[in-house]
C-alpha cells in the first residue's frame, strides 16, 4: 500500500470530501448487527467518526502516522497504524468493512483474503470512491485541464482504477446492487484551491518539475469563479459493495 498523504495530512484532513450520509444509511440497512466495524485506510477518520455513531466499536487503520494524528477522535474509535493487507485483527471480527477512496492503493491480491478472514459470515464490505468534483462548466474545464493535460502522466498508475470506477477489479464477494449517490456541498474559492492541492498527482508533479502549476492557474480559476462567495460542488460517487457468504 502506497503512502501518498503523510506529507500533507493537515490539508487532507481539512479538504477531503465526506461521503454522503444517504449512502451510509443505505449501507447500514445491510448490516443488522452493528457490533464492530473496520474503517480501512481511514485517512482523517471522517468515515470512522460517522460509523462510531452506529457501531459499538470502530477499528480504524492507516499506514500513515501523520494521518492518524489528524484523525477525528471519539471514545469508541480505536486507531492503529497497520497495512490493509496484514492486520492483527482476529478472524471473523467485523460486521462491516468500509474503504473510502483508498481501495486503489491496496495490494488487492493480499487485501481481499485479509478482508475475508476478518469479516463475519454475512458481513458487508463496502469500497467507496468518488470522481472529479463538478462545479460550473468553466471551472470543470480548468479542473480537467489540470488533471489530464498538466499532471497527466504524473498520476500513479493506481489512479486508472479510480477512473474506471473500480469496475476493472475482480471483487470476490457476493455483490450487492446499490443506487448511485453524490457528494454535494458548497465551496468557497479557498476550498477549491485547497482541495486541488491535496491531489497526489499534483504532489508528484511538483517533485518532478519543481513548481506548483496551480500557481499559474489560480487567476484563471478566480475568473471562472465569477466573484461568487460560494459555488455548489458535486462529486459523483461509485462503489463495489458485497457480502461474505456463509460457508
């Protein structure tokens, strides 16, 4: 599992989008027993915090100590620095495993057997991701230009899995059909620039080229923003959700 976010964990904690509550509600309906959940690749703990309201215990793991230091705290959330592919959890421990915008960083040949090991029979695994933010056509055009034309090959190869919305991976669970959802919010201009600065591909570009291309694009983004205090932002959400069959 790659660690692309330790160096900017404070930005990631501030600007990472939260998954829609409606999606959590739908997943929870699939999980009648809510003893223990695992938030795998927890990052800033956003999802762990929401899950802590519904489960007696939430285990939340990440390989980044810096991310865990910035994670949301709650008395029934237990954070640990562990790789997704090899944990110290007992067999058949969890009613739910949630992976939020992190599955593409895992070694899936090792992670899926580990997930099967620690899931209870009939337990649910939910891998959730989201696509590029959508605002106005003018802002979208600049985001797409930054993403494809400027950063381009500086993205990790794993980004292709996100672009395919996780449909190119083998998912060895009894798959469950779930409606489409969206993250919806309102951003300030600073929120937009702050979020774009969290992109791992942008960090790779800066390391390779020695400058931040956002500095040259900020004025164009500002013009496209049109002096609005807030703009509505929408992230398309995708998922692979499944159940571990009873043996």
